[in-house]
């Protein structure tokens, strides 16, 4: 995706909403998987266990899943970006940034 994003900016093409949509989908998948494991294991799934190697352990991935957010914002920010690129809720579609 990095090369694709670079190329869109380089040739000054309109940047589609596929990136934010993919990121939103991945965050929702991680959140759903965390909820499923919590239903199976109970609240013990949320408590860290220092006796296991967390990097290699499944529990580590599940507990940190919904917390792996970056400076791009939250799920609501992703929804807003997608809606603006689609032109929902506004009279005209918002253009993507054109900086190089």
C-alpha cells in the first residue's frame, strides 16, 4: 500500500478511500476477535499473565488487538474520512490532499 499511496500523490491523482476503509476493517476485525476470546476465556483474557512469553503467546495478540491504534485516529476518524471521500453528508465530494 505504501507504493500505491506514493504513486497517487506523485501523479496527483485523486486518492481513493480504500486505505482508510481497509484500516477501519482491520481494526474492527481485531476488536471482534478480542471480544470473542473474552467470551471464551472470561475476564482472565484481559489480565496480563507475566508467567508466559507474551510476544509468542496468542493471549498477547488478543489483548493488544483493539489497542493498536496509531496517530491516524480512532474508528470514528476512519468513518469520517471514508464518508468525506464518498461525499456523504455534504453537497460536494471532498478532494484528497494533493501534497507531494
